[in-house]
C-alpha cells in the first residue's frame, strides 16, 4: 500500500528532476493547497493531488 504523502526524493525521481527543483514544485503545490484551506507538510505533497496536477488522474500505473 502506498503512503498518502510523497517525499521530495520520490517527486524528484518521478519527474526526473533535481531534488532542489522538486522542493520548489512541492512548495508551489503546497501554496495552492493552503489557499483552499488544506493543512500541508513542508517537503511532502499529497499523492492524489500530485498525480492530478501532473498527470490529470488520481493514480499512475507504470506499464
């Protein structure tokens, strides 16, 4: 079972970007979530929100 939140290393690997850039992306997404009233955790992003934001779906299966 996958965890609810993705850490920065997982985001960097998924998008094939550097860890500092992944932090920047997470900060941007967390700022968007805060505007909607969600509680966020620095350096982590909700997995469902991540996949909706980048892939337009709630999950992603590698095939």
